[in-house]
């Protein structure tokens, strides 16, 4: 029997409250950066969105490996659910980045290592989702997309390390070492609040998307069973007519 997706009111309310607190902290509690001014406040959602996207893609990576080892559909469901959520957060990164860059750099976009590798990451996971739509057989789709998903994740460490490996327009890391590594203590606390809020949103979205994928699988199984039974009825009908 097909079961409806679960509605998690308490978790949704908690995440909504976290996001509200994060937004208030980013706009009203965090001190204004001396050089960039108010536009720097995009940082509190730009960077946490990037990190949250990395976490989602890591879940895709682990789920793809687990599927290849165990061949259980639940890992494929988790992989595609996390890929869609990670892609959404990476899209936020690519949208907020140019908004921040224009007043600071004077250009919306520049093809430096960090920006280019992030755009390539976005394209890889778009391709991952498109690839799944090209195949009908569930096992073949899950297997091929798992291999591609593992390959796509290789770009995540490249994105993260790009500003360390190459000279780029993008600023050097200021938060890798935590408090005292370039961020004011108040900025660091606000950053952590925003990161927790977005990670909570990521978990909520993945769980909701996973419920939808399970439901889609059940519908597919029912459709397959109905088609088989209909074929059996047709065969019996022809057999009865021939006697």
C-alpha cells in the first residue's frame, strides 16, 4: 500500500525558528565589516550554503558507495534526494556570490579557480540528475548514477582547496581556524548560528525528499504489478477465446 509522505510539523517549526534567528543575527547582531560594509552580511548565508552543499554531496558520495556494495534501493533514494538538496544550496552560492562580488570586485563574475570549480560542481550534479532521467530500468539507473555520483564528488575537495592551491580573485579563508582566524568573535558566533540553521534545513529537505522517493518507488512497484496482472488477464482471455 502506498503511504503518504510524513509531515514533520515540529521539525519544520524548529528549522523555521532557527532560520529566523539566523536572519536576525546576520542583519542586526553581527557587526558591520569595516572594508565592505553592509554587503558583507551576505557572507552569513553564502559560506554556510556552500558548506551545507558540501555536506549534502558527501551524503550522496557515501550513499552511492553503499548502493554499489549492497544494491539496496534505499541508498539510491538517499543519493538522489541529497543530490537535489545539495544542488539547491550550490545554486544559492552561485546566486549570492555575484551579488556580493559586484560592489566589492566591480564585476559580477570572474573565471578564477574557486568560481569556476564551483560552477563545474553545479554542472556535474545537474548532469547527475539528468542522467537518471535518461534511464528507465531502476537497477541500471541506480548503478550508473552511483558511479557518476562518486566521480562528481571529486570536485568538492577541489572547490574547497582551490583558494589554497591557486592564486584567485576569491579571498583567502578566514574561518578555517575558527575564532581568532580572521573573524571577529561576534561574527564567528553569528556564522555558526547560520550554519546550524542551514544544516537543519538541509536535513529537513533531505528527509522530506526521501519520503517522496520512497513513495515514487512504491507507485512504480504497484504500476509494474498492475501491468503484469493485466498482461496475465489478456493471455488468459486469448486462451479462453481459442478453445
